[in-house]
């Protein structure tokens, strides 16, 4: 025995000779043993998620199957029982019914109807019970914790921009270096497509190249952020999020004639850089907070933009669906969480309970849809002029109808005869002429009323039904027919420090509404709310780089794509709040970074280390959305109508497209109106613009945080065979023939207008040969305008290049 300890004793002697006390050696031994000891099982971090994932579908407070609830630690802490068995007996796994049901020694085995837990998972639960079944304090982690005040990391070299310091620190840690700056021509094209949704003109490109001042790029950023086209471009991103459409959807899909006002409101808000907190407050509670502001009333239309089944035979169920839609969209678009997953049971992954869901929904139970006369004027001049004209026409038509009605009543000798009685009296064959006059006057009046309806100073709004909100209940399994406990409006606990927080609200002075939504708006936009600012700055980053810092922009939860840059997200969120919620300030911060201005040039090493470019070592090559493709075609051809605002327009559709539905599915607009920007195209849920359909437009039913980018054959067919692109190619050709005198200058102008850059010598040579061949072919076919057709063919080719539909 002594011999077996000699090595140890010899070490002790060495320690003694070195003057190290034995008590210190004992302490070191304890530290080593402690480090080797397994970590205790945490209820909050390990056991609670297992129960939430596998048991919350049946065993919650609101749907306690068999009388058992496991959605809070109360039952476990208090030693609850089930069928005479204790659920958990601290220190004794074998005596705990929870283990018995999980292992199947008690029947039925749990989870019933689902896959049994793995042996490792059950052993984890057993170990937790054996260690005493303690309930440790809940620990909130990013993104549930408040936004941290972050200092950009220090990096070697002359790097002053805060974003670049965050990115460069990550890249160097991985042995990577940033991509070189993008060429100037690529940078201006990227910036124009990004901020205004169409390429720069040759004149705008020349001006940028001629500006040799050190702030030339920053000045261009500022000009584009101030350009009214900016709002038209960026409003589309928000409209995707809030499932904007101008019809109800479902089978009838009837028109919401005044929904266009919400679209125009968003464009105005982005152009004037309305603070993001005010922007949200108006949409959630504009009628309560700012009742004298017409935009605030229009903004509340956000809460009614979802689909609506007009033919439903279940009004209560339809009402509940509108509440679900408002709750789900708000939480997804603003809070960046899949709160809707907690509608039927506690969220299986994130810290969101079913009570959280219905407490959030309780803010909306008192609302109703209302057609509201606006307290001021916000419409563009063209709409105001048309409305004034229509009102005068309506007045004249009603006066003419009144005069004729009085004549008929005199003839009838019935001074109080209503229109129905007049109709009946005029139906006599002897009064045919009078009947035709009567019908004509009424038709004229009805026609002007129909024209006036969508442009009258009225908006589709949401407000409270009364000053006292009705009771709301948690719905067991999300079913309206099985209401559970009564709840009051409150905030999501995980976003409020981990504790349930009831909403405290006061009625507005006019006593017309409850004030509940004002409290919700205040919570959403409080600097203490951990999610609102994080989510929106991530969305801005997403649209500038093609993917967000958090790659799942409407899901920051457990199943999200984890970010390598939580500190950068917090830095940008903090800057948004410090800069008074100015979105344009954050745009400018991102756009002026070297990270944004990098070229889209991945290296072999970068692909190996970071294949998805989640460290943003280079810029991402992005395909344009459908709207930017169509708008760019119109801009390049010279046919774009820049008119802004007002009721939506209907581009002409082919007979094949229109044959898919009834004739009332699509209207008609004058030819010049059809050439307006795509954001002004009518948004019908059951019939999308073909170019939007093939190029991955939003479905207009669900919130769309990020569009797909597919590559399918119909995209090539739409660009190459589509009537729209071919017509614009001819218009582009006419423009070149009118504005340039020689073949070389026309080709150069074509490249500079469509692709921003000049053609290479080889491209110039190939284009010249192409024109000669096409001119000859058209002459042989007997075309009277062979020259024009050849140039149209060249323009058509440019519209169909990869370079035209992608931004580097």
C-alpha cells in the first residue's frame, strides 16, 4: 500500500521543499475535484424546455388533461399528485410518477400519442429529481435581456467606422480579410437599386464620377435618402411584413376601395423619416393618441389588413380570426417572435406562454372596423382635384334627380312618394319616356358616387367599440368554444423581465376609447422593450445585405438562425433609440460603412471558413425583387410615369391571365396610368401581377419577412416572351434612335442606361454584328421598320441579362 502511494508522497515532498503549504495543496485538489464534478441539472434550462416541448400540448393550466398542469413549476414544487401518486418526490426518481409515465411503467406512457422521450432525456429528468428537484431562478438570455450599451471593439489599423470595427474583429478572429471595395460603377448601381429601386441615369452616374470631393459618396447617400422614390421603394418592405392587400381574400375576394390610403401613409412616413416609435404608435393606437392627425387614423388600418371571410356563416369565429391575425402579425412584424405558436398551448421552444398570447390579444378585443372621415388633408393634389370635381358632379346629379322626383310626385299627386313607389308608377308602358329619364338620372348619380367612394376623405380605420373593454379568456387549445381562465391585457413576460406585467392604462380625455392600445403602444416603443429596436435594425440590415444579422428576421427565438453579431445588433438598436428612432440615421450608418461598400467577391478561403457569408466578409449578390425589375424596365425604357399616390392602377393583363377568374377580378386604367411604379399596382389577393407571381412576390395573406429567391423557367419566359418587356424594349429602342446619332454611341448609351457601365470593346463589336444580322433578318421577313426592330432586339437582350436583374 505504501509503495502504491510513493509517487504521491514524492510529489508532496517536492511541494514541501518548494515551500508550498499542504493546506493549499488540499485546496487545489478540491478545486480539481469540483471542476470534474458534473454540473447540476437546471430546471429552467433543461427540464422546463423538455416539459414544454413534449407535454404543453395537453398539460397546461388551460388544457389540463387528466387534471394535470405542468406549464409552471408550482405542481412540481408543491408535490402535486396524479391518481394518488406524487408527481415528483425530491431525491427519489423511482417514486416520482413523472418518471413512471415517461418510462411507461405507469400507463398510458407519456407523451400520449407522441414519440417517447429518449433514454438520455429521461435520465436527465431522473438526475434532476435525484439532486432534489430544485427550481432554480429563471435566467433570461439574449434577446430577452435589455439592449446593452455596446462599445465597438478596438481593432488594429485606421478603422473608425463602428460597424467595420465589429465586422473586422470577427473576420480577423477567423483568419479572414474583408473583400476589396466595390468599383465605383458597381457601387452607384447598388446604391440606387437599394434605396430607390431603379438604376441611375447616365447623367446621375456622370455627376457621381465627376464629384471628386472626399464626401462624394456620403453626399450621394444623403440625396437618395431624401429622394421621394426612397419611400416608394422601402414602403414595399413594410407592406410585405403587414400582409398588405386591397381585397378581403377568400372566395369572394371583394375590394377594399380605400386600402390604398394605408400604402400612401407608409410611403409618406418613410419619406419624412417619421420616428419609428411614432410610426408604430400610430398603427397600434393612432385614434387614441393623435385623434386630430389624419395619418394617425389611416395608420390604424394596420390592424385590419388581414384576410376576411365575408361569406362566413360563423361571425364569432370570423371575429376571433381577425383578432388572431392582428396578434400574430404585430408580434411577428414588431417583436420578431413567433408568438402565434402559443395560441393553442405554451410555446414549445421560446419563453412565451399561452397566457402571454391571450393577454397580448386582450388589447384588441374592444376594437371595431370603421369608415372614418379624416380630420385633415393628406392626399396628393391630383386626388384632391378629382374629389372636388366628383363632389360637384354628385351635387349636380342629386339636384337634377330631386327636380325630376318632384315633377313625378306632382304628376302622381303624392308629395311623399318614395323612390320605390315612383319606380312602380313609372313602370306603366304609357310613361316609358319618363322612366328612361328617371333611370338615366339615377344611373348618373350612382356612377359619380361610385367614382367618389374610394377617393372621398374617408379611411378604413380601427377604433374601440366603447370605453369599457369586454372580458377576454384564454382559449383552451385555441378553440373559441372552450374558453378558459379570464385574463386582462398584459405584456409578454419574457420581454418584461421574466415576470407577468399587467397593463396600466387610463381612458383618453374624450372617454371614447379605453386607452388599452395606448398602453400597448407605449410598451412596444419603450427603450426598455428588448425586441422592437433590435428587430427593425436587423430588417434594415437584411435589405441592404440580402440577409439579416439574425438570418430569421421575424424569429429571434430558440429556433432562429443564430447571429455571430449580437453585440452589433445591440449597438445598432441602441443607436436607433439614441438618434430618436430615426430610421434614415441607421440607413446612413450602414450605408457609409466599408462593410456595405465591399465588392461581392468571395474567396476560396472565405467559402471554406464561412460558406454562407454570415460574417459579411463580402457583399452579397442579390436578385432584384419583382417590383424593382418592373420599375427598372420602365425607367430604362423612358416610359415610367412618376406620378405618386392615390388609388391603385391596373396594368393590362393578357386574356390568358384574366381567364383564370371572373371578369370583375381586374379593372382597367388609362395607358399612361398603367406605367406607374409597381407599388401603385392594385394588390388583389386572388390575382397577382404576373411578373410578381414568377419573381417571388409576397402571397399577401401572411406576413412576409423575407422573400424567396427561386430560379425557375417561367422567370426567363416572363422576361424573354412577356409582352410587357417586349413593348418596353421597343420603347427603349425608340429612345436610343431619337437621342443618339451613331451606332457606337447608341450601343454605349444602351449599356450605360440599362447596366450603368460602358460596354467593353468586345461587347461593342458583338453588339454591332448583332444589329447587322437582326436588321438583315427583319428585312428578309418584310418588316417595314427593320432598323427599329433590330435595336429593339438588342434592348430586349439587355433586359434579359443576368446583370440587369442582379445587383452586385
